[in-house]
């Protein structure tokens, strides 16, 4: 669902106004819009006393909105309606520890209840129903942190009833009757075994299985409401994952959708029947195809009226009204209320209205080639004024930031990207590369990254930098590397394994020691730890341990010769604080300069806007010091944050002054 982007008029970079950090990274005006299943209410996230909370209004009178939550510290980042529309649900953790509990707010009374009132517990939604709307199935790991027992939750009374004690399974699949139909368990081949469940009894032997090759690209995708058809996203016997329908009674399967370049990545199903009505795949850009003619007509209607990307984020039970998101890429995100019966499209909100008219830049999808011929889907954003003819190449090389995604089993996508826009506005080309191991492009692409941490996965990033230099995009001596999680790790690898390639690096919650990383994973990841071992290296074997040590930047810290900025959350359950502490200490011991910023109230990334803005203030001034780009002064950006400068304030322009030193 795309529309062509026109090239903005060329302007000298110096005359382009700086987009304030707070405009890009502060609270949006609204986000996450939903419509209640009965169509009577609208809901969204918006600031209340500076913190994102849930707001609700009658569908016919959005101006009569009121906040129904009162979070004063950590922002609420997602919410959803109970199927019976009597309450709104949300999940929240404490300080970034990712122990998410489930909360509800009764619409009639406004009363809030903790539905999973347990300590050190992470809730999962296992199943919801079209026909049983006052109950859902949830997984709770309060008995054993490694495994989620399945409970039936009455959304209106809060009563929890144990359905399935779980001592070995990674997950479950339920039907519309809220009956468990399948259990998933990792197997010795590095994949999953799928066990049928009948009358509450889990079969002794699996009915389906995968190996490591298909582990990330094959999974059950749910049942139709009548339970007769089961859907799969399935790559077995093929490369890219297809959408497949299986007749439950006969076991016969048929392919509904497939694409030779990308996995099927999304679907719209009838809210009443559960039957698939449309599907999407996302190679360089997302593309939707309708199966149902009426849905096809609706998608065509939206395509004709919206510029850029769009999709459906909420629907009523009768499917008469949709909430549609719209991403113009060079404009702020919007949401619309689409009345399919009346054929009307009404703007619901603009997420960041202050970005209207800002000098946002186009994102250019690319296909780059790795040294071994593998195609790397990538995205490039250029500074304003650098590309007068709009061909996706600057008229002369500019400083560049290589932004590496996390995961690594995730991907970069096309669309408005706050990091891309921020860095491009500061005068940098911004390149994001789907290196091997990224998801969405078939199992061969994922598996090409197996046991290649710091090796071919890193080679892909270096090949992308070399392409940018050869194409005249990047100034060879002014390229930075930056990313979070795996992207933070890639930054550390970049500065240790290829120490002369990058002018500087920014590592956010990046692991430095893969051996200790695997020892400190969250307990609920233990059932799938064999996947990590198979794709990274098994610390329980001499060969695997040697592989992990070789790929760990910690042991090469003395090779770092370029400036490094590290950001870390103290409560991170995935990449423990020790991962950053270790490499900072190793650099300190060798008298190698490093700047280290720690947040005591954050986890795997920075959820609080004040903390995110503070770190970005440091980052852009760090990059300006290294690459010479523009920056908004740090000023008082640190004051509302909890940022602790553990090390190296003197290496970032304006940081010592901002600290009052």
C-alpha cells in the first residue's frame, strides 16, 4: 500500500531548521488508537501529567475524552479492549524488568484491577474468543519462572482457573471455545514439536515437527471460529514462509498465499468467522492482497485516499468500522476512522502534529550485495539538501551513521523512522541493513547467519559501508556505527574487529560477552535456549564455547581506537548491566576513553521519553564531536532524566557543562 514519494526541494543543509529532539522522541499527542468491539467507544494513549495513559471517549463524541488510568512514572505503551467491550486491558512492568502484569479498567465504574497480582511474573495472552467474550486464556509463570501455566481468566470477576499446568512446553494454541488444541515444545533438532491436545490431554507424540532450519519461519497461526480450519505460517519444503490452511478433520493442507522473496507477514481475518480475508508480505515495502472481494474494495478505497503506507489496527465485531493507521513517511503518522458502510474516512488524530511541515526526508529502499552475492534489503535516508535531483544519492559524500537493528532475528522496515529522520536532520546519511540472520526474507536468509556472529553477519555491515563509500554516499573517514541490543553488540564488534572502519560507535544495551549473555537470559527463555546455542554457539561444548569467546568484543577491547558511547538500563533482563560494565572496565584498565550512561529505572531500551531524549542529546553531541554534524545543545536535557554518567563526560561536547561541571 504505497504511494510515490516526491523529492523535497533542495535546500542548503545549513538553512534546514533543526527538528527538536522532543518533537521526535517526546510523548506523541496520541497513539495506539482502538475502537471497542461493539463500536461504542474510542480509546488511545496520550499524555496525562506528562506520562502516557489510556484515554476513552464515546465513538460519537471524541471530544468528551477522559483518562481512565493514572500512571505517574512509567508510560503505558499498549492497550486493548476486552472482547465484551466492558473493560480496557493493558500490561505494565516495573522499571523495565519485563515482568509484565495484566490490568483492567471497568468502563462503567472506572475501577482498575490487577488481573495477575503476582510478583516476578510475566503474563502471556494464550487465547481470546469471538463467542466467549467475558473470558480469555492467559499464561502465568508465577509457579515456575521458566514455564507459563495456562489459566482461564474471567475478565469481569478476576477469577483465575487453572487449565493446564506446564512443565515443559514453550507455548499453546487455543480455539474459539478457549480450549487448548496444541502444545509447542523445543526438540533436539533445534526446532519445535507440535502436540495435539484432545479433551485436555496432550498427546505423547507430536503430530508435526520442525528442525532448526524452519524454527523461526514455521508456526501455527490460529483456527477459524468453527475450529474446522487451522492456519499455518509454514516454510517446510520451501524457502519463504507461506500461508497455509489445514483441514483439521482430514489433515489436508492448501496454500493460500506465497511469495518467492519474502515470508507472508500479516493477515486480516473476518472477526466473526476467523477466515483469512487478506494477506501481506514485506520485501522492501509491505504489499497487501485481498482474498475477500469486499475487503479488497475497502483496501482499494483506502489506497486511493491515503498517501504512503497504511494498515488496519482495530476493527469492530461486525467489521463495519476500522481504525486505520497511515504513514506518509515524510509526514507525521495519522489515524483515521473508516466507516465501511457509509464509505467515509475521518481523521482520528495526528500522532505528532508538530512534525507537520518539518523537513522530513524520503526513505530509499535498496538492494545491496554482500561479498558472497547475498542480496541485503536495506534502507537509506539522506540529509536535506544533499540530493537535489532526488535519485537517492547525495551530490557529494556526506558523514554517515550505520544504524543496526536488534534481534538479530528481527528486521528493518520501510516507513517513518524517528532515528533516521533525526540523524538525517543533523546532516548524516543513515543506512539500515537487513544483514543475514534477519527475519522476513525466508529461512535461507536467516540460517545464513547461524554461527556467524562477528563473522559473515558483520561482513554484511562492512560490505554495506563499502558500498556507500563506493557510491559516493558516505565520506570514508566519517562513518559511525550505532544500534541497540544486537545492534549494540554489532557496534562493539565494529570497533573491535574492524577498528579502523568506523569513526565512532554508539552501543545501547549491547552484549559484550556472549558467554555471560547466555548465562543471564530471562528464565522464560530457558525452554528455547537450544535455539540460541544452535545459532550462536553452545557454551556446553568446547567448540561452542571457543566460538562464543571469539565472537565476544570483551576479549578484544584493547583493539578499540575510536570513541565509544554506551547506554544501559540497570534493570535489563535480556542484556544485563554487567555486559556494559565488563567492557567499560576492560577499557578503563587499558586507559581507553569511553563514555558510559546508566539508567537505574530502565531495562532493555529506554521507555521513558525523558530518558530517551537525554541519551539522544548525549548521542547527537557525541556524533557531532566525531563526525562534525549538527546538534541541538544538550542544555538541560539531562535534568528530568535519571541518567548517570558513569564514565567519560569529557568526551562529549557540552556534557560536562550540562552536568554542572
